[in-house]
């Protein structure tokens, strides 16, 4: 057993996931694309292209989760109130009316394929579930507020960040972490989950890098 495995024996899974992926999380968060988008420097097309890419990711994730509800790890974390595909479609109707709803780029394909492959074991799907949905309930809320101010949306086009069935995100997140910590996993299995969270953040960053290649054309 490695030093990491010894550490994970007594570490709550939610803590191991957060602390074990901190570097990857921060790298994705501070990509040039996200920094400029949050700084109000990019146009509406930039955000439409962002949504379009992540639509493919959420479609893959939500399909994968529903296909593995027989796995006790997935069943423990699954909650249809978290699903985002319909809200992304609603937002795309605002940002890109009549525009495409599918896209196939190298970064999107890699992310989608990894999520689909994660159906191999419920713990891997839990890692992607955590990376996306807990992020949406955390930093995602700040992103929604920034977008509303920057583009003077008056509530339009940001349904993605509105969890209508979760009125108190902090309370929900506390319960979510408790569910994670209640999953019966060995130290080695916790290590696999943490490793997949790190992969998920790398894939997330790759999408931002891909968007960043068009950043000059996106500037307002």
C-alpha cells in the first residue's frame, strides 16, 4: 500500500476529492478563457460556444448516470434535480437562437468518451458527478451572477445556474458531501475516485484551452 493509500484510509472521500484535485481545479479555473469571460471581456458568442461544448459533456454524463442506476455508488449520488441538459438547451435558445445544438471537437470528444468509459465502475461516474454538479452549485453560482451583470441579462439565459429544486445550495452541498463520505470504498478505491476527479479537471481545462484558441475573435 502506498503512502497515499495509507492516508486515504481515514480521510473522508469528500475531503480526499477536494484536496487531491486542488491543483487541477485551480488550473482549470484560471484558464485565460475563463478569466476573460469572467472579466466581461468576451462577447456573447464566446459564452454560446462554451455552453455548446458543455452540452455534449452533460448529455454524456446524464445518459451514463441513468444507465448505471443499478450500481449502488451511482444510486447513492444520483438526483434528477441536478440535471442540467434541459437548462443548457433553454440558455442556448437565448444565446444562440436557431444555432447548432451539437458540436464535435477534439476536447469535447475526449471528455465525452471518458465519461462514457466511466460506466465501467460507479466510483468513476461519481467522480465526474462531483466535478460537474458540485462545481455548478459552488463557483457556478458566482459565474451566473457575473454573467447577469456583464451582459445585463435580467434573469434571461442563465437557467443553467438556477437549481429550482434546490433552494439552499449550501445545505444541499453539505448533504451531498455526507453522501460521498458514506460510500463504502477501500483506500484503493478512494484513490481511483480521486484520480478520476483529477482527470475530469484536466478534461475541463482542455475545453477551455480549445475555446481560448479563438479568444481574439471573442473579445468585445
